[in-house]
C-alpha cells in the first residue's frame, strides 16, 4: 500500500509562513500567539532543555544518514597546535615542536580519506571538533584527498569557529557537550588522539572510560606522541596504585606517524564491524507532515 502520509496534513513550513500574513493586532503581536516551534524565546526556556537535547541529537544524526555516512575515524587534539608554516607564531617552544603532529594528522586524514573514497566513500569519514589546530589538520587532510569530513563545533568564548576545510553540509554546532561527545563516538571505528589540553584530555578519558566499562566496544585507540603523553600522564602509576587494572593499559597504543597508525587500525585485535553499546537512534522519518 502506498504511504501517503505526506498528503494528509499541512506541513509545518507552510503554517510558519502563513503565520506571518495575519492582521497586525495586539493578539497576533503577543508571544502567546507564536507557533511553539517558531518561538525562540519559548524554545530557550530552561523547561525546554530535554527538547533541545533531543534536537541536538537528531539534527546531525539525520544529516549524516541523509549523506549516507556509515562510520567515522575520529581525531581529537589541541586547538593551539600550529601548522608547520606557523610554528614561529607558537606561544611556547613546546607548542612549536608539536607542529609535527599537525602534519601527521593531515597526512593521516588524507590517507584515510583516499582509502574511504576508493571503497565507496561511506565509511571511515574523518570527524573532528571542527576548530583550529589538530582539528583543522584532520579536515584539511580530507580535503587534500578530495573527500568530505565532519566538524562537530561547540559554542565557546573562543576557538569555536569552523575551520575552512570542514565540509559545509557537515559543519555542525552544539550547545551541549554531552550530545557532541555522543556524536563523536556513535559511528567511530577508530579514535586518534593528538597532543592537546583540557578538552583533548576530557575526550580521551571519557572515551577510554566507556571502553573500559564495556559501555562501548573496544576499537583502535591511538595516542600520537608517546613522549608528550608519558610526560603529562603517569599511566604506569595508575596501574601500580591499583586505580586501574594492568589490562587497562592495553586499551590504547602509542604511535608516532600516520603510517604506524593506519597499520595498527588495520591489525587491531577484535576489529571488524562496530557494534557500539551507545543506543542507536530511530530511523529518520520523512520530512514534512505534521
């Protein structure tokens, strides 16, 4: 039987446009008269937080579904890591030295995207936080290969604008960190973490915790730059103290280059089709309707 649900109800766009053509009266000027879904003041009330959370979950999900994107390779890393040609502008000598990881992120993203395109372009799409630094390098590498990439931006006082290499139709913006983090991981087939600051550390440990606790299956988890990571985190001390198990140190690997990272992803134990325990969303319904 033909599905004719579209023909039964006037769509929301039409009613929103029609609402602008009513007579100008005290009643029609009142906020109470606005359509609820077209009332920004109403949607931003604290009581509507559950609705806003759902909207932030659904909007990128529906867009990615419509683009036919099945899986991603996630790049985390510092917004302040400079491109090699800008290392002289870095605020510290250490940041200047980290420019090599900008280049490795770019090479890695380019090679992953080339392989993705050769396999149909629906899997292993590069996904970053959409900002500068390492994130820019990831999106830039995908663009070098002629492919698409995702940018999951978030509204911050600084460093929040999308970089120029994010695919425009895949440049998303978030208010809620929690929903943004879900979108990083829901389709991830590998996580690559480059040197960074608080945000990078937050993303690293939240992802590792999901894997450690079985809330997400084990996937390739790579830390670029052993010297950096072992200098800022005493991983062995955590195991020696008993706050993590020795086996938890096996959840990730250190790598130094794009080639090494790709080799590990290809040969990761228990690799294969990803089945995340993060709940799947329902299939998107047709646009239009009531």
